[in-house]
């Protein structure tokens, strides 16, 4: 048995996306920039998908710039809004590295960077945010829902604060889009990033939504695709699959919250285990478990051997064993941050799988604590 409980990292491609993509991988393979028949049919599929995504995300088709994924979209927002000359920007302390790393790079280049703190549940402190954001700042950044904890942020409130000061707000909605009906027009954000593979679409495609695309400078120059804001031949199959996946997700019934509550009730009875950010509003499938005095990376490997795929909540980058800046920002000690695992339930997860995971977690934790499962057995 192999049970996948790491949907926050990526999701399987849904049938609707696969079926929508197939013709554009075979018969309709043309370059959407070419004027001949094959190019025109690819362009038609591209623009139909753009219009459908715009409806689902509450924006105008012309506000969507297709990218290679959420990381590129976040980078383009940060670098594209800040530009030159040097200035100042504000970001929440829990931003994804796709926002945090370019912000730190701008700081290295001479920008002033301020981080807005979060409370013990991982929610951005609105008062602190209001104190930090100043008229004349190049931008502010707050993610809609955190990829580690699943905590949902008050983005409309924070966008209003930034708007009062004339500061554009960027929102990373990559983790949120599979669970929240994204309302770009209603948030007041200037830009927003989304990605297909987090919502049962294909990898390698995402979008930057820009209220005024003319305000965002391109990262990639060349053929002038996407209105000159993102050069490079468009990934038509991926974009078509993106639209089909988001539409399918919106139609699906969602059992994740019920299964999350089921798992958390069991965790509440477990010795030496607790739930991080339990009292915050969270995405319905996220469960972050602190297993006291155990290394999360060892526990993840043990669970994998038992047939359950979960993530170490301590890792904030690929292959990193460092404690997550997200967990440290909300007050966890480095040792506790290294003892957190992330379980993310999917739309197709069953109650039997959740129950099986709980039994495996208890057994693996006990064996690791007693030394019955040495590190060499799980490495």
C-alpha cells in the first residue's frame, strides 16, 4: 500500500486536465505565435484557456501573464514591481522562498527590506504591518495561505492597509488556489501568483495576475509573447490543462476538512504530539504535527517505509535540513521546528487512509523513540 499525503508539495494530474491537454500534445501541437492553421488552432486553445482562468480567478484575460510556475510569477512580481532606483519593500516573515529570496537579493543590492511579524498561530500582525508599510514603498508582499502551516492570511485587510499608503501588494496564492475561491478583483492586490501543479494541473505552468500589467517589468526578454511581459513559446498544453484542472477542482466536493478534523482528533489523544497553528484559520487539508523529541526527517523516512508519503515541516527548501523560517517566525524553537511533519490531505484521500496513517505514525514514533528502528533502517 502506498498512500500519498503530501498534496501541499504537488498534486496528481486530474483526468479532466489530462484529457484537455492530449490534443495539444498531438494534433494541435502548433506554435501559438504562427499565423498558419496549426498555429491558429493552438492560439485558439490558449486564449480560450486564458478566458476560462480569468473567469475562475476573477480577473480580466489581459491581466493574466502565463509563466513557468509560481516561483517565476513571484520573482517577476518582486523584481518587476521594485525596479530601480533603490527603494524599500515589506514582506511578511513567513513568505515562500520564491518571494523571500528575491527580496533578500534586492536587500543585497541596496534596497531596504522590512519583515512583518506573525503571531504564535502564524497570522500576520495587522497592526505591525500597518506600522511597517509606508507611503513611497515599492511594494509589500503577503501570501494568501502558507505552504508550511496552511494558515490563511487576512489579505483583503492587508491590501487595504497597503492601498491607503499607495503601496502595491503582491499576494502569493499558489497554496491557496486549490482550496479557496480566488477573488483577485476583490482582494485589492496589485499582483498575484498561481500555479497549476498545486491544484491537480500539470507541472511547469503558472500565472502572474497583474491589475495593471504595464506596472510589471518582464524578467524574460525575447520574442515578446504574453504582451511582451514573458517571452518564450507558450506552453499551450500546460495552460489548457491548468484551466481544466482549476475548473474541475471548483466542481469537486471537498472532504478534506472532515478528514483533517478526524486526524486531529486522533492526534489530540496521542502522547507527545500536538498540532501547530491549530487555532488559526487554515486550508482544509493541512495538518502540521509536532512530534516531540523526534527528528522529522527520520520520521518521514520511517513513514515512507510504512507506505505513507508526508513532508518534513522543517524543510523550507529542497534538500534542506534547516528549521523553517516560517516555524521560527511564529515562535517555535529550532529543535521543535525540526520535529514537525506536514500532512496534506487530497481531494481523493479516504477515511481509511487517514486512519492507516495515524496507526503508522504512532507505531513509527514509538519504534524511533525506543531505538527499535535505527536510523540505518530508514535511511
